[in-house]
């Protein structure tokens, strides 16, 4: 190759960036010795520049974006579900997608009472219907029903908890709450609510509340 180099053969490969360093230097040296060759090389480079535009236009698959997001999610490490997520029956989500990859939420979401999906929750006699799951802020909104005589497990809040009573009576720290009452519990607060009559309430709370009595910090 070294003894039989031909500019007309190497110039197209130069334009395609397919030559090694020694061959590129040889082509450039020929142009220095014979400046007229620069025009020939420029013609090859111009032809290479328009090659991508000569390919036929291919229609984009309708589900391309969904498949792309699925591949991104599958490549991200999965997060272990919290105990509350397990009780609510929701799957742990992989590490959050970039904001640009998140689908836009609907303008409004509604639930009819007849369409609520009630499921057993944490202790006998308690059912919950999930209304909204806010993974980004580790919060959920739900309706909770407790049968008469239920004592809810002792737990420590890792975030704010809000309860709005709808039916029956709920006892927290010796205080009785009835329909229309509102209770706000702050992070690190600890309680074990109970009901003698049965009750139902709207609750918004943290997905990461601590239910392990062996590690609950009772100093707060």
C-alpha cells in the first residue's frame, strides 16, 4: 500500500473518515504538493455531507416513545417497596425518570364510591381504598375503614399525617374524634389509634412510617 498509493482511491475514504493517521497525512501532503487536488477532495466531502439526506424517510412507530421509556425504566435499579406500599398493593417504582420523560397527568381524576377497591390493611378489621399515590413525595391519600374494637398497630410517623373523620369514632391518645373532626400528626409522633364503634376516615400519610416497635424512638 505504501508504494502504490493513489489519491483518487484514498480521497473518498478520507472524506468518509475511514483512513488511518498515516494515510490521512499522505493525502494531506498530496494536497500541499498539488493544490488542485483540494477541489477534488472537496467534491467528495460535499457528496458525503448529503448522503444522510438521500435515505428514504421512515415513518416513526406509534409506540416508539412508550417502548423507549420502558427500556429506560428497565435499565434503572428497582427500589424496594416500603411496608406501607406492600400493604397498599402497589409495586415499587424504579428510580424516577427525568422530568422530560414523565407523562403528563390527567387534568382531573375521580372515583365513584361504587368503584373503590377496598383491600385488607395491616391488621384484622381494617380495610383501605387507595385514592392517590405520590411517589415523588412518598405520600398517599386513601379512605380507611376500621371495624368496631380495632386497635391499630403502634407506629411512628416519618412525615405529616392528616385525617378527616367521616363516620364513627376514633380514639388517639385518649381523645375521641367524630365525623367532621380533623387530626394532624407531625413527623416522629407516635400513636396507636383505636375505635370502639368502628369508623371511616380520609387519610393522607407517609409511605415510610415505622411500624417496628423494637426501633420506634419513644423519646419524641
